C-alpha cells in the first residue's frame, strides 16, 4: 500500500485519517495519570534545562543535589518494574518521555501525522543549534508511534536522518511523519522537521511488525 506523499500544511484539529488514528495519543486525548504527575514532569524538564550548561557555584550545586536526592528517595518506592511484556499505552511511558521534547497541536491529514515541537536548552549542542543526536531520537519515537497508531506492534529495523539545515533551539518547529509503503510486515515510514516551511532534517525508516508472541 502506498500512501499519498504530498507535503501538507499543519492542522491543529486532531482526528483519524486513513489507517492512522491518533485520537488516543495523550497530546490529543489529554490522558494523564494525575495532575501531580503532570506538574512533576514539567518541573523535571525545567530542571534539565536549568542544569544544562549551568554556571552554578559548588555550594548551589550541592544544595540542588541534596534536594534531588531527597526527591529520588520519595520516588523510588513507587517505581514500576519494566518488563519485556510491557507495551506503551496512551497514558504510558511515551507520555512521560523526558528526553525528547513534548509535542503540541497533534493532528492527522492525508495520512500524515502533524505536530509542533520545540527543542529546549536541554537539547542544545552548540551555537544555538539542537544537538544532532536529539533529532534521530525524536524521529524514532514519533515515527514508531505512527506505526502503532495504525494498529501495528513493530520494532525499528533501521533509521536514517539527513540534516538539511541547522535546527534551532527555543523555536517552534513543524514535525510531520507518514507511512510511505507497506510490504507484508515491513512498514516504510518517513518524517520531516521544518521551520518556516524550510526542511531542517528528514528521516527515512523501516519498522517491522512483530509476529504473535514476539517481543
């Protein structure tokens, strides 16, 4: 099956389209475990940004370390065990991903999933640019979620990212991804990252559907 490869503009109305349905994504459905957890994840992202390249004195850094160590002691007793049987659900780990930047304005049109994303200070490499390693991570997670949104459990076989321009931090970017071809259990998925309609990076990838019982 070949899906329309036409580049389209951002849409902000979440919906289902073709074989892709993102209505249960947390960014669309608003599904979260609790208001307290929401606050915690926002605070943790802010801590990551504040710590990146900090010029804090040893005294300040020590106080912050003590606070974080206290927080860790609070969290550890409620830490869930991750096993090979766990698969991400709408309110599961991807909703709490603290490595990749959060998505906003998720929508679907023409078989493509569209979203807005902003890399923060935490993702800075040098000279105002996003670290090159942060972009493949975003694509792998995003494109994998698209395959899952088509009702398929799959693993990444390979992912290639081509860098076209500098991707800036602290500026809203347009993210798009779509399944370009399906051949049996093989899902070819593509993605683009843009700013002001200029492509900064694009990805091509292959995901393979798992056989029943496979992990």
